[in-house]
C-alpha cells in the first residue's frame, strides 16, 4: 500500500518550526472531532480540536504518521513536518496525498475490544514505539530500583506496588482489567495492552518455573522404565558430569518449541540480552557426576532446582530491559491469551530419555546400523530377491517400526549387537516409541544420533550441547553410535569409527560362515538387522546367496 506524505504549504511565507512538536499519543481509535471553522485571524475564534494527531514521533528517528478524523492517514516525511490541526484546515495548511487512489488504513478490528485480548495487538497497535517513547520520558522518574515493568505498573495502573519482574510465593503482579482503563481520555487501549503483556510475561515465566518443578516425577518414571528395560551396566567407563543431565533436560525447552510459538519466541529473543540465554540453558550450574543411570533418578530434584532458580533469575532480564521485552513480545503472542505449558513436562522427560537410552545403548556395545535411502518395507515387497524375511512385509507401525528396524522416511536403522548378532530388538523399539507420550521417538534417537555424529565429529562420544546462535536447535540429545552399511561388498560398514574393543568382530562380518554352524560358506555371517550390499539384486562379482544366521547365539 502506498504511503501518504503530509506536506506543509504556506500561502505567503515559509513556516518555521523552532522546536519539535509535542508528542501526542491519542487512543488507537481517533475520537470524533467537532466541526470548526478555519481560523481567519479573529481573536474570537474558538480553539479548535485536533483534526489530525501524530501517532509516532519522527524526532527520535522513527517515521510516524498523522491519523485524521476524516479517516485518512498521512506519513511524516521528516521531523519538520507537522500534522494539519483543524478541519478543513487553516488557510495556510492543506494535506496532499501521494496517491489519491490509495485507501486509508483502518484500525485493526481485532484490537478495538481489549476485553477480548488478541495476540496480534502488540504489533498492530505499534506498542514497541509507544513503549520506547514512554520509557524515554519516564525512566528518570522511576528511581534506581524499578525497572520498566514495575515502573509502568506504578505510573500507569492502579495495581502498584508490584513486582512483575520476580517469581515469588506472592509475586504481586495483578492481572489487568479493561474496565480499569476505559475512563482514560487518551491511550487507554495501548495502556491496557502494555500492562496485559507485562502481566502475561511474568505469568509465562511462572508457568515455566512450575513446569520444571512439576517434571520431577515424570522424569523419574521415564528413567525407571528405561533402566528396567535395558538393564544398563553399572559404573561403566569414566563418570559423566551431572550437568549432562541438566543439559538434556533443558533440551526439552527447545524440543517443546517445535510446537509452541511462545517458547520459540522466548528462545529466539534470548540473544537480545547478554545473559538471558544462560538463564534458560544454565549449563555448568549443577555439581556432581554419575556413572550409573539407575542412580540418576535420585539427582533429578537437584538438577531441576538449579534450572528453576536460573529461570527465576532470568525474568528480570526480560521485564526490565525494553529491548529484550519488545523483541520477545513481537513474536510471543502474549497480547492475547497465554497458552498452556502442560506439554513441557513430557518434552523435558523425552529429551532426557533420549540421551539416557542412547548412552546406555553405547555402554552396552550396541551400534545403530543405517541403510541410506532405503525403505526396508518397500525392499521386502517390491520384488527384490531377498534371501530372508525381514519381518517388514506388512508395513510399519504408526511410530515407524517393523521387526528390528526403524524407518525415518529416508533411511532405515536397526540396532545390532556384534557379539549377539541374532538378537531382535523389536520389543525394545516398541517400548521406546509406543504410546501418545513415548519415552522417545525414532527420529530423536536414530536421526538425531546421526546429526550428532555429523556435527560433532564424535560418533557416540559427544555430550549434549546447545547452539548459542539459535537455541531452538538442539544437538546431541542422542549420542547413539551410527554405522552406515556399504554396498560395494557384503559388508560391513563404510563408516563406523570409535568402536569399543568388544565390537572388533564387526570388520569380519560378512566374510565367514555362521560361527559354530555346519552350514557351508554360502551362508554369510550377518546380523539380524543386516541391510548391506548383499541385498542388491545385481550383486558385484560371483557373490553367493546368503541368509541370516539364526541357529546360534554367540
């Protein structure tokens, strides 16, 4: 839409503006003005009511516009322009639009009834500019103790004293009511919405604080199920820092942001302040180590307490810094009704479960085999002459599992224990992924493990890390060791570094007959999850047919 420009024309002289025009932020919906005659120089002329009022102040480098009672809107050209003051305007002033075909902008109808707050109104009402100007005019009167939020509540509401930048037992941040602002002659709508967003921001942090504290039991239950299912070895390898548990839990916030505009807004606005990101992801703030996942449940409360305290200290970073406050709420939607964070507890638990499962699988010496661009169900049913039944002829479960395999839509993964290659992990995969609130998902465990190996350069040896440039991107929630099948020979893998000693048998997989079997060497020794080169119809060379060894367990 074309923008209009307010032109100040003089009939016989140049109008000189010696001082910046006074700021006037009238209500978003301009009040009707009385009809007045043009001033003709007679001293008896009544003082006219404004015909057009400035809506922003260009003197601070922000272009503004005149909102006029005839419904038209005109943009400022520079700081020396002023709005026409009377209707139809003094003889010396008239308004010329850049395009007579462009219709005037109307107030956003979603923001005309603050009794039903709308998430669009923080931006539609241009509250960022309104807040900046108000703060510039008032911050010196607020003293050294009050930041933006409490100063606003003190000066613009009936709810003072308040502490909207704190999470206390009684936070004293009262919910605003539209009826308390309607008597204002100016700026009632803007004042209500700024107050509403301050209150909602405090409420969001309080919800986050409570969700972290409420996740203890959910997290402990998940870890207990994993320990029972996988029976991890005790005190295997060097102890890991307990902060890994904290980092994995905080991944739940990033994980939850995939389905929540609100949490994504919080994370994306965090870099606007120097320390808010550290408050939300407080890595290194909890002491201790662990070697046994069966004991980690007892430390969950210690970890969540550290996170809660850090989040509470982060609220002032948002409420008292208008740069961060504006950046967050331009995306948050908190000028509307605050959404629930009920699902966050499950996301936190799922994030830690993913790390725990992958770490336990690694300590057990298992690897995740990967077949690139392979759909094992299609492979079983499209006519390829497989020598064995993969168990995937009937398709996948709703969580992507068939037999011992998981398909992420591109690649097929399977768990393999090189010392017990006949083992089928279908029960474990279903236990991981089944249900409306699963312990983890195949994409988090397998695809996430691949992403971790590729980004960290450590196949199975990395720890959870946060991307400080974009905290919505988590890394190494899964540290699963990923080994990719090769198709140039029977096997084994084209890429499988950092294998523990117990996996030394892997390089020989695919070259000998089934160990301990009387079968001839045409039966190739491959694991149950095999999807190597032998699956090809046109195998290179004079390859023998093969089958999975299923007569022994060694």
